[in-house]
């Protein structure tokens, strides 16, 4: 018997479009739909995208599993650990005969 399908919440999929290579989820900033004429230029231009905070990552990842953010995040962590170990080995060479 096959397992169940993980379904994406469509409303969340419209708000969280992609995951970065390091597993962070990209979201849009709010309050840029209208009333932009009264805002300054900096305020208008700074309303782009940002990342989902660490405290909300698991919740968003459950809503949109198709992003693969958790898998990308664990791969990025593994790669960082490997790079750190390789750098430590290069900085501290031991003589093995």
C-alpha cells in the first residue's frame, strides 16, 4: 500500500515562491499594493523580498513541501561541515607514514 501524498497549500505557495540554494525560503514584503504615492522613494524601493525567519521555517516548510527547502538546508549544512573539516586539515597537516 502506498503512502499518502504531501499536498501543497495553494495559498501559501503563492506567498512563498522559491527556496535558495542554502535552504532559506523567500517571501515578499507586505504593504506595497497601494498608497505608494505618499511614500518616499526609499520606502518604495526597499519593498522587495526577504527570507522567512528561522522561527517560522518549519511551519512554512510544512505548508509548501514542494520547495525542498529542508533538503537544501541539510545539504548546505553538510557541505559547510565538510569545508570546515577540509580547511582545518589543510591548516594543521599531520605527518602520517
